[in-house]
């Protein structure tokens, strides 16, 4: 099980238990705060998880999907023909502006 999936299950289960305890105990409604704070942390974890999952195969699949749905396919072909410089190019002193 991935770390993200484990985090998702823990988030849902723990917050359900805390909310149940709070509802059973009545006001004040303190269970809102752990839900909000943990929700923000969970959102950041989600963004890192999605960024790590974006490999070359995903980029190619997404490009083909957008290309098939695009009314302006020439724009996508132009991006494919002249890609933005990679991070490695920037570190190695290569072109940064992506000039054509």
C-alpha cells in the first residue's frame, strides 16, 4: 500500500472517529480544527504524490489525449516540436529562455 493511500485511510478514519466523539459529546465543535489542519497537510501530500507520478509516459498519454480533443492541434504540435527547456538544461548552463 502506498504512503499516500495509507495517509488517505488514516485521514478518513481518524477524522470520522473524532467527529463522532465530538457529535456524541456535543458543543463546542472542536473536531473541525483537526479536520482543517490535517486536510491542509493531506492536500500538500496529494500534490506531491501527483507530481511524483507525472513521468514521461503520463506526459505522452496526456499530450495525445489533449491532441485528440483539441480544435487547435497545431498549437500542441508546436509545443511538441519546441519543448520548454528541462530543469537539467538550466542547471548545466543550457538555454533557459527556450528561444526558438
